C-alpha cells in the first residue's frame, strides 16, 4: 500500500502530513510495526515526547506522530513520511485495521454441531465443530459461533455477534448486536445466592435475566452472573477484560471499561464511562458515579461520586491516597523520630 493511500484512508483523522524531505517520496508500506522493530517497509507510531528519541533511530519508512512541529521537522529531515492528528492513538488503531483483518470463517454449520430442531438460526451464520445449541435458542443473522461453544435453552443472540471457542451461555440470557465474547467467557451462570440455615446453606434459585446490550466485549474467562430476580445488565459499548467477575444483579451504563481481575459483588451499579483498573473490587450494592475511575487494586465499600478518582484499600480520593502513600514510605523515619522524642520527654520529666 502506498503511503498516499494510507493518508487517503485516514484523511478524516489527519490534521497534517508530509511525504518527507523529498516531495516525490511515496513509500510502499507493507505493514505496521513497533518503532524499535520496524524496517524500511513499515509504518510505525510515536505516541508522545517520551518516545521522540526513536525518530533518530528507527528504520521505518513512515510514522504516525503527535501534533508537535519539532517531531514532524525531525522526521522530515530524515526523509521519513509522516501523518499527524489530535487523536494519535486512534490514528494508530485505524492504521492497524488497514493491514490486519481478524480471521472470520465463512458461513456454514459444521456437521458435528448439535442443534435442537426448535432453535432459530439466522442467515449467514457460522457454527463450528462440537457446538451445542439447545431448545428455543434464537441466533441472529451474521453470528459467528466458534467450536465447543455451549448455548443453553431460550438464549437470544443478536446480529453479527461473535462467540469464540469454549464459551458457555446459560439460560435466561439475552445478547445484543455486534457483541464479542472471547474464549472461555461464561455468561448468565447462577449468581452466588445462598441462605444460611442450621444444616448449612439453602440454595436460592437464580431466576433473573442476564442482558448484554449492543457492542459489548467480554474478555477470556470472564464471568457475568444472573440474579435471583431482576436483571444483570451490561450497558452498550462496555468493554470487559480477561478474568473479570461481575456478580448477580450488577448494572453498567454506557461505555464502561473493566480491566483484568477486577470484580463487582452483587447489585453494584456503574454509571456512564466508569473505569475499573486491574484487580479493583467493589462491595455489594455500591453505586459508582458517571466518569469515576478506580485505580489498580482499589477496594471500594461505599458509593463513589461522579468524576472522582479513588485509590487504595479501603479506597479514598486519589489525592488523599498519594499523601498517605508518601507518609507510609516515611514510617521508619517517623517511628525513629517518635522514639527520640519519647527519650527527650522522659529526660525532661526526670
């Protein structure tokens, strides 16, 4: 692909571009690569000033640059073609999509799949080897179900959704359009509902629904549980990383992001565009306001106001956490000071 074709494809994101020191330069670009590994047929990416020294070292024939004139001038001086825009990371993502298309099989049903005769299968659907589809399931047009997936009775799956190998979709689950479930995800399994009794534990049946709205992504080996009553609902455009646990009756609003090993106990509600960093956890029934961020390993036991950043365990406002962390690092010094003060006080008292 000529560099000029890349510019044309990314035009709506580009604020400026150059063909390098030679105005006739229009390199052939065969792929996109890491700045340190790129060769003279690759386009690569400089995210910010931190990586500016690589411009002088890289062998890439073209670069995606931030809107910084100094970086652009340096690239041009080396004869490197470049494009620049305000949303550099989005430019990078779009450039990758020009060169890489994920594998997706052609429509068809493998002869080893077991499909109940009452299931309704849409047009242009792929169903892989050893898939099991139970009674009353509805699968929309363009859906892709990879091998070894198990879909329980009465599940509904919307248009163009992709379900990767070894996923399990339990009963009373509704999945919207354009969702992606990565390998090993379990959707709609029974929530952790038990009542203590003298004999041990009485199992509370989980009769509610699990709903994934449109454009939800669920990572490998993540789990979303169904509740005893009501719904567990994942809002549209929510992205869920690997190894995430979402308990019964939880709700996320539009555009939330849940990083790996984060967890939500039963009844947690996330507002719009909430971010949970890795290994953060939220206790039962907590309400997290729109745009709030929980940093890595945060432990939340109460509601979080909109737009706030919380850190630590138990989680506190991030500025408070930073101050506390600074004091914690100085505890040996503070302890020594206290010991010396005690000695002086004892001397004075004597």
